[in-house]
């Protein structure tokens, strides 16, 4: 046992016994929670259950090597570990199962995730960082298999950065980079590409990462022979084993029911990872899953009689019990007494959790019954309202949703009536929604003074000597200023380091700031994102570069499932202010000129999406985001790096605001709304439209998420009474999103004299070459003709048909 070896070298046998007995209590406690948890689901009190039974003993061994400052990036089998490090009580376990929305009672997600998804709190109430070196840490889990792996890489890399870069204030985050990032994954999920990508990248980066593979031979009902070559993940990873003079892994295989061997394995893994910054794989074999995968089925359906008998014998808790008796640590009678007491403790904890879960709704139900009775007594439709009263009265364990749904249905019965009782019910409904909805919808972004939309605009400054330069130089020099003044910032990606990115926006930065802060990365977009997420969770300010917007699709799952939900699924207790840098819209061909903004917008709510039309605007967005603490995607214009822009004199200081549009051309006849590279085409068309008497107002949205917070576009529509939205996405993509925002949220429909229209790219991917671009995406001729046709409908005599 690592703690015993390090802190109590002369431990007595009695102390040793006490520690082992305490471990056994935790194991039994966890198992009883799993067993009773399954019953709660099957009786209908909880919706779904997925538990950690069969994995208890290895997690006890792991917990002994897990130190303050360390991070976990795991999955839904790790409840014993969380109990062993003191971060999960019986009552909290069941509060998660019932989806209690009180973060103080259900600290793992405030009921937003199903039970079995764990985290610790990294932030104070005001959103500031806690001292993560003084607590044991867990990043917030996600369900998608292997989705926890990319983040794990970044959590480990943060230790490497903190050990190498002495100018960073690491007081809340690291003790000289001594922290280990520990990951867990099931054997079947190692089939996922995210596992392999992470595994390879960690070996290349040489980071202090330990991956625990819990191997029970199955992935739900599918046996390992269908999952893994040779049915053995550590066997096929032998080529990664480090050898003298090479980088690589230390690979350890250990039986999951062997308590003493497990402790020894974790001691070894910890020493290697913590001291040498070498990644380690611990393949924990011969584990079981006594209740099957989850509450949705029974493992008796797919396991043989022989396998089930073996699982009963080699259940890790049973083997630990047997070992304790054989080694005279406890007698059978003593252990039976412990087990009996724990059963009572678990039942008591479960009952307390259920009572706490229902208390708020029960109190509200008493209020609602009185309101509904008053409504019934004052209404001519009493016969229709009384059943709702009875329904609530007879429900001893009402859900909040049932109360609100019943009240709303009752309100329909008095739609033609006016009474004080009706007004009171309406007020209750409004008040209940107001206080309840945030329990399920808050923290998509943070709610502190550091939210990005609270950062004030600072205009770029110029003087009479300001020169027109290649736009890429504005980005480069702005990054230079960022790296000079913010030592916690770093950037990495494909070709970002030595050559200074493919468009030279980082030219010379690696030479100036070193390979840790300006780094090349392999062709592995998902783990580039993961690096950024993990480092951001540990207080660094990473900028993850994805070379082209099209390549973002490789990382989109991690952006959507992990980064976009970090603040939300942790109920504001964790943050990952990662900036994702990419470039897109127009280059050449199917794979390098896509603009899949509609898909991005709908998949990554929780991440700001910024679409600057030039590099000065882009640089301003970087400055704004680094003054805030929220994640964002910045899409630079791929064909804008060599265009000329004036060099600002306040580099690193000017800030482009989020959620604020810019009118770049005033006009009276039609409002054209767009963003990015397309604006230059629209500007050309606007000049040509002027020649035929059409005055165009051009609006650059600049920021798609958030979108026009001041509702300025509707003011333009009030003036022109016509609206055309143009972009390079497919029909129904980002243009449809913009229309919904303007017509529905801003109510611009009431000011239109013509049908609102869109002009988009074709449904297919962009074809190669100049002609391919012209026939795939909107051209200035397309813009001219679309705007002209709208004006023709309005004044056909003044604007006769072109064809």
C-alpha cells in the first residue's frame, strides 16, 4: 500500500488489519449500493442504473496511489474509487440515481447526468479556481465510450507544462508537475479510435498518465473475441513497451481479484508516472460484472453457466474476504457482522436520499392543491378541475414535472374565465417555472463576471504611420504579444510549431517561446482537442489549432460531448476555457473548402462560434476570449491571410465583442446578412447593385454563437423592409439558423414587405478549382441576381426581369 509504505514504514500488524478492514467496508458499501440501486430502478424510483459492481478491489488499490493534485478522467464504473477518496457518500450515490437537482446533495452533476457519472468541484461559488493541489480531482464524466480519453491526455500534459515552464503561476494547479492523470476504460471500449489515438499521443508526448483497463471479458453482451485481437489489449500493445533509449509505456497486467498484487502494481505505476513522466497501462484482468452491464438487461442471457459460476467464485469482493480470513485479518463472523451493519447503513442512506429528493415537490404539492381547490370552487368547470385536485392529493411522491403539467392542464379549463384564483394559479406556474427551469438549463456558459459577453469592446488604434501589411502579420504580432504577457497561454496543432502554421500566422513563435508553448502535433484532431480540454481544466489557457475547418469533423464529437457540456454537466463547478483556432470557407475542393456551420452550430451549443471577416477582427476575438473564461471556436478566413490590413498599435489589447454585429455598408433598400469570406463577394455585388439603383445594407454578424445580442439586425430590417441571408453552408444550414434568430427572436417578420430569403452553397461539397468554386458557392453574380429579384417583386416596373 503506497500510503502505508510512504507514511507508515513501520506499520504495525494491527494498523495493517485496520486499513484492510476499512477497505473491505468500502468494497461492501459500494456493492450494496449497486445491488440496492438496481432495485430502485426496477421498482420505478429511478430511470436507469449503471453500476461499478465487480470492480471494487482494484479501485481500492488505485485510491491508495492517488494523491492530492492528481486528476481522474474515467467512466461510469468508478464509484468505489470515488468512495475510497472520500468524494462519494451513500446518500450522494442515491441522490445521483434519483436525479436530485441540489448540487449540495448531488455533487456529481446536480441531477443532470445519470448516476455513475462523477466529478469533483474545481471552482468556488464566484467561478474562481480552488486550489486543486490540495484536493483529489476528477474531471466530469461523459457517457460516450472512450470519450474520456482525449481529455485524459491534456490533463497529463498539464503536468509536463507546469514542470517545464517556471514562469507560470501554478500555485493553484501544480506542484512542479508531480501530478498524475489517471484514466479508466472498459476493455471493450479500447476498440474505439479515441483510445488508440490517445494511447499513441501520450507515448509521443511522454506525459504522466496511467490508464486503467477494467477487463471483464465483455462489452455489454459482446465477448472480447469480437472486440480485441487476441482478446487481450495489453498483449497487442506490447510494441508500446518502453525499452532502453526509447520512449513508450510501462505495461502492467494484474488480476483484478488479487488485493496485494493490485497494491503492488499501483505503487509501481505511480512511481514511474509521477517521477519519470512516463505513461503506464494497467490491464486489470479477470474482473466480473455481477449484475450485468446495466439495469436494461440481465447477463444470464449471454453468459454461459460455466462463466457465471466462475464469476461467483472470482468476484473480487469474495476473493478479498477469503484472503482476509486466510491471513487472519478478520474472522468469518466479524466480516458477517460488518456486512450486516453496512446493509443497514446503505438502506438508511437510500431512504434519506429519497426523502430529500421528494421534499421540495411535496411542499409545492400542498400549495398547488390549495390553488387548484380555490380554482375549482370559483369555476363553472369545477367538475373538470376536481380530478386534477384528486390526482395531486393521491400522489404521495410527486415529481416536479407532474405538478407543473397538472397545473397547466387545469388552467385550460378556465380559459374563458377571469378570477382571483386563476390569477394566483398563473402566478404559481410562472414562479415555479422561474425557479425550477434553471435547475435543468443553467450554466450552458458560466454565470460570472468573466463570461465572454461581459468583456467590453476595445477598438484597434491606428496612427498616421500605421502601415498596410499582410493580414497574417497582425495575427502573428498579436500572438507574440499574448505569449509575452500571458505565460499560461500555449498553442499546438498540425504545423503550428516549426513552420509557424500553414499560413505563417505563428511565424517565429516557436523559436521565441519554445517547443512546449508553441508546438507541433500529430495528425490526430480529436486528441488535439483533448489536449486543450485537459490543460484548460487545470488552469492553463490553451489554443488548439485544427488546420482546416473541414478537419474539425474529426474532433466534433469531443467538442460536442465533452467541451460544450463541461460547464453544464458540472452545474458550473468546472470550466475549460479552451480556444479552438481553425480556418475555413474558401480554398480548393471537397475537403478543403467546406463551411459546415449549420452542423457545428447545432452540435456545440456551449461553445462560442466566432466568424471574423478579417485578421484584425480575429486577433480581437483572441484577446477578448483570453480576458474571459469560456470556450470558443474561431474560424479565420482561409483566403484572407495575404490581403492587406492596417497594423494596429495596441496589439494584445484591442477586443472584438461577442454577440455584436457590425454594419459595414449603409443602405436603404435591402438588408443582406452574412459573415466571413462571403462578405467580400457581397461587397462587390453591392457596388454593382448601386449602379442599377439598389441600395444595399451589409451586416457582418461576426459572432454566430452568441448571435446579435442587441437585436440590431431588426433595426436594419425596419429601415429596408427586406432581408437576404447569405452564406457558404448548405441550404437549411447556418442561413436557416440566422433566419430563425432574426424572424422569430427579433420579430423582424412584422417589418417585411417581401419574403425573407437565403442564398447558400449547393447541397454537395464544393468542387475543385476556380470553376468548381464558382458553381458550388455563391458568387457576386448570384448575390446581384438574388437581391435584384427581390427588388423586382417589390417594383417590377423599376426593376424589370433580367431574363
